C-alpha cells in the first residue's frame, strides 16, 4: 500500500489556523528540518481534533524525503 504525497484542505479549514500549521507553513520546504517536524508530530494528541494537523505534518515528512 502506498501513501499519497498530496495534501490539501479547502479554504477556511480550521487546520489553517492551527499553531503547528502556521509555524511550518511560513517556511520554505528547503529550510524545514525533519527533526523539528517529527518532534511536533510526536507532541500532537492522538485524537480526532488533531487529525488534520497530523496529516499535514505527515505530508511534510513525506515531502522532505523526496
């Protein structure tokens, strides 16, 4: 089973206001550090409310592997 590399949300989605999204979305992909993204992912709650930001952070990690 493969994982899709694409991630998107509709305009106005609540994840766009999430502090972790805003923290990483203001950086270029080339300047991101996988360790920082992993640490943020490890600190996310394993609940439904965190699902969108977990998906975003997971997408960042997949992108960084390219």
